[in-house]
């Protein structure tokens, strides 16, 4: 039941306009709550890892800070924010807290599911991601065939002619297709090794002929190609660049036991580079309008990201330590706008999550968050350093970090949920493998008498 709830969240979040609306978050929260209740009923004795406890503690600190921002304990702020608190919308912290609690609860659910099934949890998550991407691709294709220009919830008012599925945003649709592409490629490759998941033995590997591989799971490769084709139809430059970066890391940093020589490593990197160039050339021939967008990076076509970032820096310099509180970005951007910024646009985001966070929470909180994210990413990569799915983990991390710099859509539940699920399940599976390896080494040491090695070692069955 718990795994079903998590899979349902991954599939339903893109359908519900990306999961960003309050009602969509409520639906996702109900599924998370049901999953946690099912896990507690099944396991009875819950053991939370330290990193999950750390996530909850950091979330509690952020919530407390938002409450302090909204409390009337501050000196009167300068015009036009002449109030006794720094939060421009004092009640906005409630909705933000609800979102944070849902995300932390989902991380907890992922951890508990992965602990119970460390080998199958990651594969189930990857399959759910593929299903979600396939559904969105079918919706976008149907929309294009019938020229409906709809998000399946309301008529499109933006991104006309771009594939968006039910996400209502071309960058969000392209980002989801990129995650689905990574998942499909990994499933195509990993299911033909004797370590199809993180918990298997990474020290051995058997090779499968390419014909047999295509016969048994060529569908995943076909889906990966279709996902990239759908991504190009979204005409999102960011999503296209994300796929190129993820492809490089997915191929170049996937470890193959027994082939860890330096020449083999550099060969993989060159091959990954050729794959990236190949994808770019194919896209330039098949989707010329996407290439024209790269050739015509004018101010208006770029959604004025340079002016938006300059405006954000001006606002941050005004309140570098306290921030302006949740839901304040639009008002702040209008007040501190540079002369070139289009003030008629709804600047609910600076198209950079780090700048968004600095405006809302202040620079110290964002620095702490950045350090936490970098530390967590390093910890996950170290845990999977000798694992076959290292390429998958690094590709997902690179996609996430790059997206946070150039847009806000990675913060949607439809995109952040697959990323967190892959990293959380992979990390738990890696921990399970290291634990199993340690136990095996301990049993092997106890089963052989001290001083006896080799094929003639005698088992010690409890005798001194």
C-alpha cells in the first residue's frame, strides 16, 4: 500500500498541473499520509535514519524563521514596507509550511519503503517515472494532433504551440521528459546485468549480447528516444541542455567493474561527449525551430533573465539577512525593478531558485541550504562511488542543480518528487549493500581460523 501511494504521487503530480496548486498538494499529502500509516502498521517499529531526522530538523528551523519573519517584533520597515514585521505577507508562511511538511513526509516515506525493499524500491520508482512521462507524452501528442491548445484543465494562455501536457509549462514538461529519459536509459542498461539495482553485488558483471538486450528490453530504449523527441517539441532550451548534461554524466561516470582503468575511463568520457554531440546534431536537423531559439537569444526571448537576476540582487542587497518572507517575490521585483525589466509581467520567480530563496528567507538561510544540498549530494555520490548506478545518481544530481540555476520549475512536486525518490531510494539501497558486504566479510572472517587462508582453510564451528 505504501509503495502504491508513492507511485500514485509520481504519476498524478504531473497530471494535476505539476502539483503546485494547493488542492494538488492536498491530494499528494493525503497519499503520503496513507502511505506512512500503512508503513507504521506494517513495520510497527520505525527506525528513522539520521539523514531523515536531519531533514526534519532543517525544515523546523525554516518554519521557525518564517514565523519570526511574520511576527510583529521588528522595527518599522522603510517605505513602502512600513510595517512592524519583515514578511510582506504575514499569513503566507502557513501554506509554505504545509508544502515543507509534505516534502519532509514524502522523504520519510521513501526512506521507509527503501529500507523494507532496498533492491526493488529504486526499480519501482523508475518504472513509475516512465509511466508518468509516457502519460504526459500521450496527452501532449493528442493536444498537438487535435490542436486543442489546452492544459486539460483550462485553455492555454502561454506556451502556445509548445508541448506541455497537463503541466501548463514547457520547461516543466521538458524537465519531466528529461528525467524519464534518464530512467529509461538506466532501465535498458541495468536490467541486463546481475546488479539491476543498488543492492546487488557491484563486483561482478556479466555481458549480454546487444541483440538479446534489444529483444528483451528494447522498449525502454524506444521510450527514451520518444521522450527526447517530445522534449524537443516543448521547445524548451533549458530542458534540451539538461538532457545533454545528463547524458554526459550518465554515460561518462557509470562504473563498470573490471574495467576501471584510466584508459577505459577516458574512453567513456569521449564516448559520452560524442553522444551529446550526436543528440545535438539530430535535434538541429529534426527541430530547426529549437535551434533558431538558441540562435536568437534576444532579451525578450530569454524572458529577461538577466534583468530579473539584476533586480533580485538589488532586492537582496536591501535585506540581505532577513529576507521579505514567502510569496513576496512579485511585489519585491516590482519595487526594485531595473529600468529594462518588464513590469507588466508577473514575476513570481526570478527564474533562479537560489535567488528566490535569498529574497524570501535571506542570504544566511540560503547559504545553509546550499551547504546542506552540496553535502547531501557529495554523501550520496560517495555512497554510490563503487556502484553501477553511479552514473544515474550523478546525472540526476546534475539535472537538479543546473535546473535550480536557470528556472523555478524543478521546485514543482511533479519534478522534485522523482528526483528525491531516485536519490533517496538509491542511497538506502547503497547503505543496504554496504551493510550486507560488512556482514559477509565478518562472517567470512569468523568462519576461517586465524592464520589459515586459501583453499585449505578449515571452518571454525564455534570451537576456540
